[in-house]
C-alpha cells in the first residue's frame, strides 16, 4: 500500500456536504448521502454503519463528479438517474419531470376510488405520463386494470417505455405519444388521472434553478393563467369518459376554485379537493354522472 491517506466514506460525505453548502444546494448532507448510496448500491440509512469504510479512488472520483454536477444546479435525481415513487425505483432523466410526493398523493387518491376498481377491467388513462410513474404504479397496484399512458413528448414516452420494460409491464401499460382528443374514442375510459403542467408562464422563470434549468418546460408551463392544459384535459375527459367515470388531477395550490368551476361547467359532479402534505390544495377529483 502506498503512503497516501485513504478517504473514508465519512470523510467523503463531510467534504461533499461542505462543497454543496458552499454552492447553495438545499439539504447538502442529505444530497451527498443520496449520491454515495447510489454509488455504493445500498440504502441511504445504511451509510451510518459504513462511515469508516475506505473508499476506492474510483468511487471517490465518481462521487466528486456527481457533486460537481449537483453543485452546478443539476437535480440530484437526474445525476443519480433514478428516483423512488410509491415504493418503486424509476429511471429518471431530463426527458420528464422528477416524480414528487404530491403526485404520490394523486395515485393514492386514485387507488382509494373504490367505485372505479369495482368495475370489471377498468380502463384508466394517465395524461402527460412523463416517466410513466403514475401509469406504472396504478398497473402494479391494480393488475385487472388496463392502463394507457399518453404524452405529447416522444422523449417522455421513450422514457416511460424504458420504465415499463424494467418492471415487466410493457404488455399491460399502453404508451402512446399524442393528444387525448386525437387518440381516445368517446365514452371508452373509466377514469382519467393526470399531473398536467399547471405553472403560470410568468412564474416559470422564478422556479429554483435546478427545476427551470433542467426539467422539461413542456411539463411545467400551463400557460398564462396556468390552466391551459387543465382546461383541455377537463373538456376532453368529459367526452372520453364512460357514464359514471372519474377524473383526478394534480393542481396548483391556488387553482382549486377555477378548476372546480371548469369541472362543474363540463358536467362533472361530486367535485372534491384534497390538500397536500403542506395543507395546500393539490388534488381534485370529480365524477361524471351515469
């Protein structure tokens, strides 16, 4: 062995956290731990029992490269190339939004819709599927359902397809690039679920740098009032749903009232708004009378 000092995992984490703190990264220690756990292929919580473990130079260099990318503003999820959603690890990159806890609540709300899942082999469409995390999570939780994932981005559909393949769901989750109005026949769906773009155009430039500089603008920008995509989805859903069908949407924190109005104007009833973990309006659901 050479006389050079060997960096331990603890040393590397301390140095990485200090570097990210200087760069203004949120939660620098946690971020450094995520990167290290990815490289060591272990759970993050396992790191505490391995702090004195010497790191090979190759791993130190790899961790350093990841830290530099995050310090420059790239989301740690993209650097890692994966992120957990609903207890499953999805491939993520710049082709689609990073899955977030609020969207897990959307899936949980959909899964709690007992009347939907009592239908024989219900057909559910995920509009703006992105990485496919919603569609795939629904398919894994409800094997009898037929799931369709739509997105106007060919790149996002390609990423979603990679995820369906890794979970062995390519035959059960249908993925198509295009608009719902062009691809879905009237009165053929039992439910529509969507996390659409809902950020006002003027607000997109004020988003944190790791979002505005790396996540796809197409999946964020909801137009001048943030409601352009939501309005189109509500209008089209009223046509493609079977009588008695359901719609569930993730919305902006200040969009509860206007989205409720859109739903009511398009014939939906039983409009319900649920808060996110911060207590802000986030999930809206409604029913199309049968």
